[in-house]
C-alpha cells in the first residue's frame, strides 16, 4: 500500500467510524444509546410539503446526511447513513410522522456512510434504487475505501454482504408517490451520483455532490465535471432548498461557495505545479492558501491535504477515477 493510499484510508476512517463501532461493539453501542448524555445521531429538519432532512450530528452514528419525502401514498427515503442503528432511528422517526408505507430508498452514491442502513428499510418493505454503478461498486468500492484486506474482519464481512440495489438506472428515474420524485444523475463526486428532486416541495437531496462548509472527499472525484454540475443546479433550481451530503440545509449560495472551493483548489494546484512543486512541497504551498479562505470549514485536517494531492493527480491525468462499469 502506497503512502498516499495509507493516508486515504486513515482519513476515510472518519467516515466509517460509526459503522465499525456498530459491527465490532454493537452491544456497547446499544447500551450507550440509552444514556441521556449521548448526542442524537441526527437532527430532523422539517422542510415543508412532506420533505424532511436528517442532518448528521458530529460524533453520532449517522455519518452522512439522509432525508425522506412523505407523498400521498408512500414514503421515499434518500440515503441510509453509515450505521444500521442510526437507520433504525430514522425509520422510527418516519413512523412517528406517518403510517404510509416506505416504498422507495434512493442511494445517491455508493460510499458506505450513505448506504449502510439499506437493509433496515428493505426489511420494512422498501425497494432500493441507485445509479447502475452503485450496484457494481457498493461492495468492491467500499472495501477499497476502508483499506481492503487491512480492514477488520467484521467490517470486511459486513461490506461483503451489503444488500445490492433492487433497481438500477443510467441517467435517472421518475418515482411517483401521488407526487413526483425525480431522480437525476450528475457527474462529479464518484462516477455514479444521483440527486433527488421533489418539485412540489422545492427540495433537492444532493448527496455528496454538495458539501456545506466541509472539505470534501475527492477520492473518486472529477472536479472539472463537478463544477459544471454545481452550475447546473444553481441555474435550474435557484430557489430550491438543498440538502447536502454533509453539513446543514443549504441554498444556491452554498452551492456557489462549494463550486468556488473546487475552482480555487484546481487553480491553486495548477499554479503551484507550474512553479515546480509536487508531493509534500505542493501540499505545503497550497494548503495555507485554501485555509486562508476556507479555514472555518470542517474536516480541513482530514481532507485538505488529500484534496490537493488528488487534484494534482486529476490534473496530471494519473488519477484512477472509476468511469467504466465493473472497474472497482
């Protein structure tokens, strides 16, 4: 394993910590969940017209954001957290709001912090939808993310049995719950990203195509295509409420800020490379520039250096970005 790969695995442990805790210490976690001092896994935000966002809390078991939409005859859930225990809590919250059946789950991409609760909702009767690549990568890709054979046997076993999506699509799908739920594929974060649009609520669940006030994970990213996706979202849905994959509920201005981060990152890396910098020297030259403007954002320590290194690889054409089905 290369030094870069070891660094990637170490940083991604942040995104998988709740899943590992669930798998290795499920009894302990369950006991802790009963203590009143434990912070809730997520904060449920009512967006209106049947739409809700479940915003992950730091230190909880959710990992990434999720959400759900209550239509006229059923419920659609968007992403299912990194820990099945948090997914169970989300299902219970849905049941407090409605007795309508949970018909659909949409996975916005394959990363484990957004799919590890799928089986909770499958057991409740839901069908899982995802872009075609998610079905191909949900096991092999996530095993790669957590370090492959170096991951704990329990985590490897869990990933090897992650339930596969029931229905796949290439560019999107329209779902109906009495009201339209439109799923569209955009490029940028992983090569298999979807957003979920609820026109009647004026809400878009963006998955990890949007990070609010957080340094992003770029391990699978094509940042040039990602920037174009963010432009489209702002142009076509300027007044919509946006639910990011990480961070609080957002608006178009937050998508613009994240777009600026990616553009600034690409420009700074390109300029520094032109002066002869590479490796650690490149990180040392670029990171202070990014922190000067974006230092208040979370996860700068974990993803800031990696963002620079991976962007350099992308600009050089040496980054292994999964674009062909079955390559992960």
